[in-house]
């Protein structure tokens, strides 16, 4: 009997050792790239694609070409981005009004003058302006108070065209860079088909 007691005690200890003892929970280890959002207590995982290069920024779309036709020639320019246009008529003179979409008060006019163009020089400052194709235009402007009158007189082509506006000087300064950009795109040319090539015909006996 005395031999059985130590044996029973050893068996009891063996059974207790086989039981699963509770272990404390191990804290969750978060990857370094997962950063907590302190405002929402949520975690945001950045999207990373292996071997994917970032896309280059999209190029700005080319501005719209606007053309005013005369009897023998055309006047064309390219609008700056964000500008719009409409065709209208004033006292029998056809014109196209251009302006920034978000600022219609700065209205620049492409005008055709069927009878030719002339202006009074009193109080007006004239200067030469070289077009992109090398031809010389005339720039005339006058400042009266807070307003400014501005006219680009294009060389005869043979039609008479002008680009002009009348606006507060503050609007001119606000849009000056885009106006100069637009002036750099001016083209004047003959209308197709008006000057056909004439070929000589052999004389008949």
C-alpha cells in the first residue's frame, strides 16, 4: 500500500502537467507601412504595385483654332486653354468674340472690316508688332482713366482684320499673359481656290 501512494501521486502530477495552461495574448504586430489614422482610429494600407512606374502627367490639350474669313483671306488664331468664343455681327461687320470662360467681361474681338480700317490717332499710342510669320502689324492703345482701348491692326491680306478690346486695365493685367500667348498664334492667309493657277493653252492655227 505504501508503494502505491507515491505511484498515485506521480500519476496525478503527470495528468496536471498535460493540461493546457492559459497564456497571455500576444500583441498584434502591424507592418511598418500600415499607419494608423488618429482621427478615425482606422488603418490605411498604401497601394503599392510591384514594378509599376508612376504615370507621367497628361499633356494639356491643344487649344481650339478660331477662324474669321474675309473675301479673299482668313484670320486665324488659337485660343488659350479655358477660353470660349462666339460668332456675331455688329453694324454689318462680322466679328468673333473671345473671352475666358470664367470672365466674360474681358471680351476680345476678331473683326473683319469690308471697307478697310482706319482710326483717329488723337491720344492713341502706336507701335509696331511683329507677327509669328514675320509680317508687321500695328498695335494701338489708349488709356482713359481706369479703362484701356487696345487694337492690333493686322497687315492687309488683302482684307482688313483687327484684334481689339475695351476693358478696365485691371482685366487687361489679369489676362495679359494669355492674350500675348494668343497673339503669338495669329495666322493670316489666302482662302483656298480664290487664286487658281492659270495654264497657257497652245495657240490654234
